[in-house]
C-alpha cells in the first residue's frame, strides 16, 4: 500500500513540475535582449509575456 502512495506522489510532483515549466516559458524574466514583450496587466500588477516580434497587438522590444 505504501508503494502505491509513493508512486502517486511521484506522479503528482512530476505533473506539477511540468505544468510549472510550461507555464513559465513565456515569462518576462526569461526574456533576452531583442525579444519582444507584451503587457497583459496594469502598471500596479504587470503581467509581461514574451511574444513573437511582429505578433498582432502592441509589444515592446527588450533592450538591455
């Protein structure tokens, strides 16, 4: 019975790690110089995402 619970716990942790990885791929803290950013938030609660330069909607090119 303990092996079943350990197996379930491992699967849950792996799923949570995968979700976190894929959810953070477009975060602004992953931006490099030359990437374009789009703000989906406000000045109080910014929510920046890395987008393709030339994508529809306003965006800003990241420079130093």
